[in-house]
C-alpha cells in the first residue's frame, strides 16, 4: 500500500510517499525556518502563506521522486493537529481535495502519532512491541508504553514546557540564534558539563520551568551571557543540556522497572537528534538488553511527511474505519 503523506503543522511544508508504512519512496521538506531567524520564532501568518505557495510543488516533487502518478497512490494521510491553524488548513484542505478528486481514502493523523511512527521508517528490521517510546519535540514531551500502534499507556508527560522548548529558551537566554536546540547542542559539545549543577526535576512527570528559571538567575548573577568567556558559555550550555537529558533518561530508567516486558526503546521528535541524549539512551538500552531505535536520518527526527504517511498506514491497518471516524466527528461538530 503506497500512501502520500502531507505535513504542514508548523513552518514546514512536507510531502512523502511511503510503502507499507516503512519504505520511504520519497520525502520532500521545504522549511521556512531561516526566514524567521531574525525574529527568533515562527510567525504563523507568514508560515501559512509560504505553505500555500509551496504545497503543490512539494507534492509534485514527492510524486515524481517516487516515480508515481497520483492515481497510483492508494491513500492520502494528512496531519490534522496539533499545530498552527493556518498551516494545518493548507495541508488538510489540499489533502481533502486530492482525496476527493482521486477517490482515494483520506487518513487523518495526529502529529504526535506521526513522530511515534518515525522509528519504523527505513529500519533494517521490523520493531517489536511492547516498547517504551520517548517522543520529544518543541511542542511535547511524552513517554509511552506501546503494546501496538493504537494501544498504549502514557507513562509521563510534561507539566509545563516541552524539552525542545527548554532547549530553545535556554539557547535564547545564551544569545544563540533560532532554532535554539541544535545551536545549544553544538555549543555544548565544546563545554564541560560538570561546570554547573542545574536542578534536575524528579517526579513521575517532566517539568522544565525550574531549570529555565535557574539558568536565568545563573546568568543574571554572572552579569549576562556576554560577561562569560567562550569556554564558560560552552560549559553552561553543556551543563544545561545535561540537566534536560538526565531528567528524561532517569524517568526512562524508572519505567523499565514499571514495564519489565519492554523489548525495545524508541525515541522520536526534534530533540531525538540530540547526540548527548542518544548516548545516554544507548547506555540504558545496553543495560536492559533491549534494542534502541532512533529515526534513521535526522530528517525523520524533525517534522516530515514520511512519518505521517507511515502513521496513516498503521492506523488504517489496525482500524479501517479511521477514514470515516475523525472526519465525520469533525463535520458533526461544525454543523
Ligand atoms: O519535532 P520538531 O521538528 O517540531 C515540533 O513538533 O516541535 O522539533 C523541533 C524541536 C525544537 O525545539 C528544536 O530546538 C529541537 O526540536 N531540536 C533539538 C535538536 N534538533 C532539534 N534539540 C536539541 N538538540 C538537537 N540537536
Ligand atoms: Zn513535530
């Protein structure tokens, strides 16, 4: 089954074709992140306008890269939320129109379910349930115990900021460019993470607001980031990153005790690109003798349509009524 995926939940416009939920035939991502660097964040109105311009060329390229015509596609999967409303409308209306014209099923996909499916793409072997999946992005931070694609228990979630948001806000305080996560991680590589003990929240859920405040006061006491030497700045970044990573991984360690049948450990979402986090997860996976799966390329960590096509496939496989369900409910609410 070949699915055309469409993802436009934030600043990116992405389309992809995925076969049987796992084999990526094409994945095109047009991001407008660079345009927002000077203002330090996405302007929703601007993002939606760019998406309106790039949506059709991106879909055309995804089809031609896969060597397929629209009538050779079996279904269309699209992110219905959460995300920026204008951006989501561009994707959902395009998908709906294409589905009506081509008479192919339309599969609505929750963005986070997309990230959960990103560890299925192009893997050498098929993942085995049950697994613990950490999903970490700029909008959410969740640890789930997954028995199947649709059966799962939410083990932990954030009480305030998302892990990616903590990276972004920390980066902003250190005077780094947007998007802050990769910039802070790159700076941290040159630093000493034992330089400062930032607080690591303990508890069954995640929380990053105390850590953020702690960095704010630390920088205030040192007369701002400009007053730090280059080495000190890198070490503050490394210490801050350590506090985020250890909070995530300590909860995962605990979850292994709570869910002893766990066979694999997965991580997805933008923050899964972080090498410090990956190193820690790899150590935990070794200790518990389970397989660690990360998205196969960095493009599958951050927002992309391949993961949406994959999620659409698994949803359809486990519940063929999915096409009718969500759209009918939405239509009823609107009426
Ligand atoms: O999944 P994603 O592309 O978009 C959302 O759904 O939010 O994740 C973006 C987030 C941003 O907060 C970004 O700073 C963070 O992922 N991120 C990273 C790294 N690469 C991206 N955070 C830490 N280290 C990285 N290498
Ligand atoms: Zn995302």
